[in-house]
């Protein structure tokens, strides 16, 4: 065994010993295609939605303050809260809206416990009140949706793929019906809707003709518990309307039940205006027309009334995972879109919940109706639907023309190029080789260099291509800062890289333009990431590539890299990641994925190696920028493309 290990170690010290070490391990991509509704139809990487980093909630915070407007961003288009990456600065020519009214969230408060003192002097005073004495505040981690009007999406979804999304949404609701939580109690409402709801319920009895609309309340457990509690404690009578598509509850006494119809289909005249509206995984979390749901809520509130809408928690925080493509092309989380609605009195409260099993953030939107001009929600169109409970969806504003504004794209292009060029890491030759790593001891670029003939042309599209070339020629590489591999692996990589004779190869940056066919082309955080013309960039590379040459594209990390976070909307409505599109939608090429673990602080780095199999056919379809979202791990705004 010792002899075997020694032989293996010696093998890795010899040039061209990749095969002895089992590398480079190029793994053909298995595309994960999505149906027009976003359902997965294959094996492979997760696709169809923006990556986890763009979809995160504000971890470790207890409340969210109003968003801050960056320099250069029109005041009417507020940026997301700090933990949600701000959208690209929009040029002055971008369409503007009147500024919305966004109030700070209520005081930072953990989930209420009966009898607990308020967190701040200006927080709702709930101490000493008997309102919820004896109610079990479970602080449960259950975030599955409420049945009933949760099925709103099925009847009224507006989508470019006509009836297909409508049909699938009905099927999804039917399949998940047995797993829906239909019987949440009052304690769960108090815990998930937050201290503002607690205070509003406490004050409702002091209002004339008090009314509460519970939208999507399932079996009505919470409202029945409240009515029983009110009767036992001799509180003022509160009339309650329970709205649920399928419920065993029946109208009786102070309780009115509306069932058998979706919220959007019920005329306003049949829903009495209320002081409080609650939606706990109700219509909003499932509707393909959220603007209609929100408009219904605001229109059915009395002046001064409030709607408390749970926006989910943890991985099911649809308020941050669902996306909206604004009219100018900015892609923002749903909750940040709400902040742009003109005149809307809106609060967003995030609380940190700790349970014996886990801890997570939970978000509540609070809408308040004020006397004055009516607030109108801009119409939204559903463009992506991924089944789930609740589903993940992407919408676009009706004013969106089908592509991002030229001013927005040019602003993003300039910002991306400037940011990448200023990052010293992209001029480091060791980082360059490490980004194409195929194993602990190997990089797919090393054998590509070894196959080049003396004088063969190497073109590099990188923000600091000259620095990379000079570092390669100097032959000095420090891999200790590229990942937390074993020290031996770092030393072996440094030794192998230093044996490259980069002076034998004719290097030229793309600024000089291609001169003849190149044996090796590399894109290391270059044009593919920063030009926002992926189809044109790829054609340019293929036109300059020799018939037996190789094109290597660095795509960042497996989870948060731009190859995974950038998306492509296909003509049939399905959505692919940019990496999937490169691997499966370009005729006349062979594409292989390479990935290697780069340490716990980095994860897996990925790249794609492309060779030409049919030059005449090697022409990819055209892509255009549909929208631009939050920056990726390299600080570059993430695009959503549309294939023409």
C-alpha cells in the first residue's frame, strides 16, 4: 500500500500526470429542464429561480427599516432593504413613480409571550392585559400553507402561456390538499403576524361596528377561538368574515363564512369593509395576480384599518423568493416591489424566531388604508411558476416591454466592467488557474496549455488579462490563498504551474482583436459576465477558435456564481440557468462541465470546456436582457435573459 501511495504521489509531480490522478474530471452536464410551469423534468442542478443569495431574508435582524435610496437612484424607486442587494442604479431617463409611503416597522420585538414586557417604550403595550392569557403561543416552525383561498392562483392566473399554468396550478393544489395546514389556531396567528396584529386585535373592540376578515382561514379555528374567548371574557362583539374556498365552517352568530369562490371572483359588495384583514398563507401566497388580491384587501378596509399579511419564513419566505421584473427591467423581491407602489402606507416587519428545532426569520407586511386618493396596485403578469407550498413565482409589471431598458443595461454593463477590473483577484495567475480547477491537484487549463503548439495563440477575455499573462510568464504561483486545500496540494499545484512555459504561447487580450484561429480561449470573469450579450460573446469566441482548439468559460461557484444565478427564459416559458443553456442549447459544440471543491468558505468552483464539433452549425440562438437583479458574488448585477 505504501508503494502504491508513493507511486501515485510521484505521478502527480510529473507534467501531464492528470490521468494518473483521475483528473481533469470533466462531468457532462445533465440538463435540468423545466416545463413551462417550472416543474423539474430531469436530474441535475436546481434551476429556474434566482439563486439563494438573491432570495435571502434579513437573517439575525428583528425588524426592517425603510429602504435607503442610493446616489443616482430616483427617489420614487427605493432600493431594497440593506440585506437585500440594491438594484442597479437607473439612469435619469428611467420611468419614475410618485414616492410611496413606507413607514418603519414596529419596534424590534421577539415573538410575543403572554405577560412579557414591551421591547421599547414606543412598542405596543401588551403587558398586564388579559387579551391572550391562556392562549398557547407555540412558536412552531410549521410554514406549510393554509388551504382554502390558498388556491386563488388556479382560477385567475394571468400568464403568457395561457391555460397551461392555470391547469398546473389546479393540479398542484389538488396534489397538496392533504398536506395543507387547515387548522391554525389563534396563538399561531399572534406569533406569525406579529405584535402589530396583537395590538390591533386588542384595540378592535373600541372601534364602532368592529369587523375582522380572515382571508384563507381554512377551518376557521383561529376566528372561532377568538369568538369563544371574547364571549367568555365579555369583550365587545366583533363580527368576523371567514373566507375559505373549501371549509367545514358555517355561518353562525357573529361568524359569516364565504366559501366556494376565490377572493378575486367575489364582488366587493359581498365583503363588508373591515378594521382588520389577515392573510396567513392565504390568497396572496398562491395568486398569479397578486395585485388583484392586494387591491381587494385595501378596498375592503375601513379608513385606518390594517391588513396583516404573512410573507413566509425561512426557505418559504415567498415575500423575498418571489420576484418582480419592474417596468424598466429591474428584478426585485416581491416585498421590495411593494415599497414602490405609489401612496401605499406599508410596513415590513421581520422577526427572528428560535424554536427547539431551528431558528428562522419570519416576515409580515402591514398595509394601512388612509383617507384620501385611492391607491392602485400596478398590474402584474405571471411569467414563471414553480410548484411548491407555496410556489415560487416571477412576475413582470404590465409596463415592461419584454426587455430591460437600454439605459439600465448600459449602466449595469459599465458598473460590471469597472467593478471586475478593479478587483485585484482577477489579475492573479494562481486565481486564474484555480478558477478552472478540476481536482485538488489539477486544473483543466494545465492540460489545455500542454496541448498547445509553440507559438499557438492564446486569447484571454478577462478584466485584467495582461496581469494574468505576465503572472503566467513569471512562473510564480501562490495557491495558499485560493482555498483551504491541504498544504501538500497547494505546493503540488504551484510546482506544476511553474513548469508551464507561457512564453511559448502568443497571448493577446481581446482588445487587440482575434488574428486567425486560437488554440485556446479563456473567459475568466470576462465578457460573458460583463457584456450582457452572451449569444454574441459566444459567437465571437467560436469564430476565433481553431477547429481543434478549446474554449474555457469560468462560471463562478456552484451555488452563487453567475453561471447558476443568471437565467434564460425560453420561448416555451421554461427557465434555464445560463449554465444549462450553454450546455444544452448551442448546436455544433461539445460542452463539458468541470467543478472542484475549493474549501468550506468557497464551495465548488465550476467551469465549462467547449470544443467545436460542427463549425457550420455552431451558432447559438439570440438572447436579450429581460431584467437585471441583485449583484452576484462578484458584485455584478445578475441578468435574466430571454431567448428570441
